[in-house]
């Protein structure tokens, strides 16, 4: 493992590894074959995660969470990354956006998510507004004290059917120095409200068993107490979640890359051609060397971003660098490992092809590599007025 951890985090790491060994790894092949996590299995993982204190470990202790800081969560997420996302997502990490709940919202939404009584979805992406948030068409208009919500969302992911969704919608237009800009607000929308339809959406070849949902809203009436935070601060709220989310993607990419590299190294050391281990040939050995360099660099990037986050200094560019580099590093490691294994790398009898498929999604969700590079470019040029 590339990263050094404190004694306290080493104990945490051992707990996570033991949990994954007992509750997650044994079920990966089954879930990939079924394309689904059986409800009973998911709930079992959820229950046992609560028993060992991993459930809601990302939220503060004063709301009932585990109180892990970012450095500790990076260790946890890196280890989770070695496993199936469809399975480890049942170890609930409620979105930190829910910390913006106030008044009755705390008991209605935040507290049940901490205990696992409820599950939420983060609903931002739309069919015509994925990376282009300002292209959002979902909108909410005032009707007295209430709001009337219309629109749709897709590629909204989660392990199971949720109890409510955090839905982002435009609620007006603001004039800024850069011209008119849509005002975006976050709403807490309960499944079952009249006009709110939710169904399972497209199935993905990456992380089979991890669900995507399609949401539609037809004149859904929401009370004023269903705004999360304040009207118009939806982008600020989503930005906080997406920033750390991209760092966690980076950490999980490092974990998965380490697992894949271990498989590649073992194969290169034991598979023989022309009387020698294939790792002794530069064509294979240099691939392993590049994997090691890439993984070490990615781990250092994650560590740096986490330290900045713990100090309260993390910027959008820091998270973007982590996301783009780690996801592309993982894809190269996975692809090179298939090449090292040759034809066996694509056979269903080995996990290589599954890890290769799973790795591909990392360059897309939580903001594509192209969007991350745009964020980095903007951060470099904007201070110069460009």
C-alpha cells in the first residue's frame, strides 16, 4: 500500500478490510452475473455495517454519524474501491448535503438517513443537462407559499429504491457580472408524492447491480419546508458535495488500481513463456513499472487534496486534478493488465474483465475527464481575466 496511515487509521483500515473480506468479496461474482444485488444480501450488508460502526461514518458525531475526518474517510474509500460498488454502496454514506437540514427536516430526512431507516438520491443530471448544469430544464415555480416542480432527471444512481431525492431545479434568473444566470435551488422530494414518478433506468456494464434511476416531476407540489438550505444556493450545496465526491472517486480508483496491479504482478511472476516469467521481458515489466509510478502519483494527489480539505483550503481545481488523473491512471492499469493476461484477461472465469469494465465508468461519472480539464483550465486562466 502506497499511503502511510496513523495508528488510529490503521485500526480503522483493519476493520474495513475484515468487513469487506467477510461481507463483500464473496458476493462479487454472483452480483456481476445477476446484474443485481438481492435485497436480502443488501440489507445484510447494511445491518452488519451498522454493527461495526461503518454506516454513516462520514457524518459528524453530533448528528449520530461516525465522525471520521477526511483523512480517515480517504483510507476507507480507498479500500472500498477494491470491491464492487454495487455491494459496498450498501454501507451507507449519506450525502453531507443533508447537514443543511434545519428544523423538522432534521427528524424527517437527516436523522433517518444516519440510522439507515431512509435512503436518499442526489438528483442533478438531466437527459439534456449532464455536464452542462446551466442547461437544466427542471424548474420550480411559486404558487403561494408552495412550489410546483416540473421536469426530469436521469442517471441518478443508488443501491436501491430511495425514500426521497434531493432534486435540483431552477427557480428564477439572476443578473450577474457575467450576464443572466439560472438560480438553482435544492428540494427534498419524497417518493410517493403525487406527480413524482421514479423507476429504474438504463443498466450499465460497469458495476452491474448498482442501479440508475429515472425521475420525472409533473406538477409536484412542495411546501416551503422542502427547500434544502436556501433558495438559490443549490449550486453552492452541490459544489461542496461534488468536490469531495471527486476526491473519493480518486481514492477508490487508487484502491482498485492496487488490486488490479497485484493480479497483474502475480501473473507476470508466474506465467512463463520461452522458459522465463513474462515479467522478465521489458514489454511486460515496463508496464508494471508504469503502473507503480502512476499509482504512487495518484495516491500522493489524493493525499494532498485531502490535507487541503481537512485544512479548509481545498479548491475546485484540486478535486478536478484528483478525479481526472486517478480515473485515467486506473483505466491504463486495467487495460495494461488485460494485455498482460492476454486472452485470459477477457475470460469470465477470471475477475480481470469485470474490474476492467468497472474501471471504465470512473472517467465519466461525477464529471467527465473533459469537464475536469475545463475546471482546471478555468482555474488557471480566470485570475488573469481570461
